[in-house]
C-alpha cells in the first residue's frame, strides 16, 4: 500500500521564464532571497511605528509646508513671546511632538529620524546580503546572521513535506515563503521569501530530486551515452537532432508572453486566482468544502456549546443576581472568543485536497493562502473522527501524524496535521484513498465503512472487546475492535466521539501490551501502537488478553516485513 500517491495526475507546465529562473536557483550555487524579504520579515513593525509617528506629526507637517494659521502660540497659547515666562516649567500637555516643535528642535528631530531610517535600511540590506541559500542535488542549505552565523541543512531524502505560504502583505510584492519540513522536532528550513511564481515550480523540482528521479535520469543518460557511442553515425545524428530540439521547448509562446507581461496584471491574477491550479490535479481527486458547511461545522461545535453556557451564566448573574462585576470580568473574554470563528474560517476557507504528480496537495486560506504537499510514505497515522454534535449531519474530520509537525491537537502545527476540517462520508473515502491508495479497493472500502458507521456485531471485519470490558468502557466496549489489511492496522473506538485510526505498518515504531490490576482481574489488556508524536493516539483501551498477545506477535512481525519492503523514501526510483 503506497502512501500519498500522485495517481494519474499530469505535471503542469510552467512558463519558460519561470523554468529558467528555477534552473538558476537549483544550480548548486549560493543565491539571495527576494529583495523585499527584510521588509516582509521585520520591516512591517518598523513601518507601523513610522506611520504612528507621522500620524502624530501630520498637523505639524502641514504647518511647516503651508504656514501657521493661528500658530502654536495663538490666543491663550502661551508661546515663546507670551507671558508664560519662557519654556521653563511648561508641560506641553504631555505631547513630546509639541515640545520638540515649540522649542525649536524640529530640524534636529528630523535629522535624527532620517538617521534612524538610514540605519534601519542599512541593517536590513546587510541582513539580506548575509542571508543566502543553495540547492544541491541532495540537500538545501541556508546561511543567515550578521554577528552570529547560522547554517541549516535539509536533506532531500528526509523531506516530510513542502509548505508554501503566501501572506496577504507578501502577495502584494509577488513573494511567497517556502518551508521544507524534515524528520525531527522543529527540523525545518525556510526560504523567506522567494518570487511567488517560482515557488510552485521550485517545489516540483525539489520533490523530483527527493523522489530519486534525478538519479534514475542520470543513470539512463549514462546508458544512452554508451549506446550512442557504439551506434552508427546516422543514429547518432538523429539523436543529436532530438537533443538539439530540446531548448525550443523553453521558448515562450506569444500567448505566454502576453500573460506574463505587466506586473500589475500578474498581481491581480495572483490575488484573485483560484488557490488550486485546475491543471495540477485530476478533477475526480479534488475534495473541497463549501463555505456553508464550514460555517456550520464551526457553529455546531463544543466551543459554541461552552460559549453559550458562559453567556447564559453571564445573563443570569447580571439580571437575576445583579452581580454586575461578573459582567465586566467576563464580557471582554466572550467578545474576544468570537475572533475564534473568524480565524478558523479564514484559515480553512477555500480548502482543497487533491492528488498531484508530486504527492497529496492540501490548500487553504482566504486572504493569506497556504498549501502543503505530502510526498508518498510520509504519513505515520490517520484518524477519522466524528463528534456527537456532527452525527445528525454526517460530518467527519481527518487528522494525521507526520514527522516534522509533532504537536498536540491545539498546537501551532494544527493546520499541517488537520487534513479534512469537515466532510461527508464520500469525502472521507476520497481522502483516505489519496493518503493510502491501498484502501481504495472494494474489500478495504467496506472494512473502512464498517469501522466508521457499523453498529455492534455488524462490523464483522473487526474483532470485538469481550463483554466483561463494559465494566471499564460501559458505552464504547461494543465499538472497540481491531482489523488488519495486508499493510495497515485499523482501530475502531469511541461512542460519543467515534474514531477510526489507520496505521501503515511500514511507519509503525513499536507495539506495547499493558495490564494493570483491574484489567488483570477481568483478563483484559491495553494495546498501544507507537508512532511519532502527534494528535493521533493509537490505542485500544480494552481487548482480550490472549487476543492482545496474538496481535502483538503478528503485528510486530508484519511491521518488520513492511519496513524491509518499503521504498517510499525514493518513491520514483
């Protein structure tokens, strides 16, 4: 069961100018980032401070340009020529701008501001020149720092995913951030920022090298060169003609040149264009979420339930018990919690997941867009869950464990581990088939459906916990079970929160059987399947002791065999 396969997706052809730019970036030499990188990374805060100062100076600047209308020392103003006894003892109403202006230090202040601006520009320029990157055949290296130098390297065969982010402000400059996630805690390499039109083609080239295609092409080229050296002259001439025709493919057509012309047109197309290029994935593999369903999933949630209880308690304490201080304590928090819905919606809007030639691509975002590509073999665990509030609508969500994003459910890596925020059973089937193509077969699809919706003994493909387990799992013991395919383990748990956990055997790290005193009395055990850290916890809380020992032995041996046969780190070689 290969994971995250590209299916039959066709690789989109980038414009010739973009291909040439990517060829230069991947030539193994050191290159610098986008010219606006210092501004986008650290200059925005500086611009905000400068705008604040200019906003306070606007009246003074108008007076300097068009002259004073009434003067700062108008009627009752107490100017320097008035009877206020000079500047000594004056407070200027606590306004430092007024103090600088009225005491005659405006010129000095302007020179200081200009000096600070020049110093900031110089520091940004030095930081930009000292930040460089190099893309070789096997690794990506980044050097940064002025006083303290830093060097980070990401091996291409260790890449777990490539994430592209286009913040709203960066999109105005035609820039994007590309992040290479490799195995290890916080082991990632960022290129902040590159040209927005280049990053997608650059990601394809990086994944092509990571897949082993480059090595296979090099070996094929050696074989072809050997064949040509021994071939007749006519055949060599024909081969040379084919090679000579290759550069013609890099020439842009008039239509491409017209589309590429004009910076303003390109920015408008980038801002208004779809998040997912329709040519990058076959239409049958694309899963999208409608805005109404997304809004409904946010409203029908545990967060909303807790929020309603807090609001009800707030009204009761205020209008019935007349405890008004509670209103002042909790009302700001209640109003602030409404921002949760806005953030979740803006991050999950325009969601799409599809199979591409480079792996499974997940895109989302309303104003600031992000998309993530998972190469084959990088998914360690999958969890399909359904909260009880979603059961009437038939909605489900999918989370995964992946190296490079070891976090809990509420961590900062949640956007990278939440693959399907909300979807129906048909969407779940599509996504599971994208992540694990081995689950697309008729038999395994039926097994997955049993694990999701079957009740009690209807899930004949799953083992069942013994009836004595109801002392520890009074509601969910009938839904607790295990099933196996050729290269995956499926766990079925939960009553209020229905869960189906899928574990690829090649990514399983260990299996553990445990039994406390209570379980020993009931002759049952716990079964734990250990993968990398993440939101998915794979375990069976109750299982017959003999069955647990048999599963331990069987799955341990199967995991070793699956790992020995796994070649997903070089999936195209």
